[in-house]
C-alpha cells in the first residue's frame, strides 16, 4: 500500500470512535483487575502481537504487583477488512507457564477465532489460572461463542484502526481508535 501524501493517508480515517482520553480513563480498571489476581504467585502478561503492543505497554504501567511479560504472535488472515477464518500461531511463548497466573492481553475480539485457538493451546500447559483482557469487543461479529474476562470497550461492527490496530500494517501508532474506510 502506498500513499501519495499525508492527506491521502489520513483521508481513510473517517472518524474517531474512542479518544486517547477515553482509553486513558479506562486503563486503571485493567490494572486493578490484574492487581487483584495476585496471591503471592507470579503473574504473566501475554501480549498477542502485533495488535496488542500499545495496550500491553499502557496496561503494564498500571500494574503494581509482581508481573512478567511475554509475547506471542497470532495472525488472522484478512481479505480486505474481513477475517478469512484462518488463524496461525506464528510465534510461541518461550517460557513454561505452569507456575503463572496468565493474563492474555488482546486488542480486539471479533469472530473469536484467534482467542479460541490461543486459549486452547495455552490451557494444555496448565497455568495456575487463565484470564483474558481485551481492549475492544465486537460482539455482533462473533462466530465462536467466547468472551473476555474483562473488556474495556464494546464497539459496533466497524473496521477500526489505531492504538495498535492496523490496516495493511499502517495506523498502529494513532493514539486513538478510529473507523477506517477506503
Ligand atoms: P478474530 O476474528 O479472530 O479477530 O476474533 C481477532 C483479530 O483480528 C483482527 N481484527 C481487526 N484488526 N481492525 C483491525 O485492525 C478491526 O476492526 C479488526 N477486527 C479484527 C485483529 O488482529 C484481532 O486480533
Ligand atoms: Mg491481533
């Protein structure tokens, strides 16, 4: 994808759905959720790359109990702005999770397929407990009946970018969540 100008690049951002301020105000809820899990056993925040990298970095700074951070990468293949249904785990965790309370940090739950695949894999490794925090939830699009333990925002069926989420690799660095349209 190429853009002739900054104007063309930004012309695809039709409107802000969730502002940077609104996100900032909700982050302590996620921090408290994680703090409350602490019972003397270590907590492991698992970020699903790439979409959750911004959310993870903000959440991590709201946590006050001992925690470690690991990354894995899952790719859901897209045809334009629609999920094709194929999910691949392209980078696995590099540590044993059996001694951790695992908290998965997701950017968005759409069809639910990515989450269902990752949960299935990680639960076979017997973590002490397992929770999922998602920034965004698009319940209208669900194919697999699954939900997060904590979801910060519910959004309608729109394709959104920003705060980690991309279209064709772009727009991840926008500080807000916006609707993308061509
Ligand atoms: P599923 O369908 O597996 O999708 O729940 C989860 C993954 O799909 C991507 N996704 C989006 N990415 N804007 C994006 O930039 C969206 O509106 C959107 N909906 C789904 C995302 O990678 C997510 O982890
Ligand atoms: Mg993702």
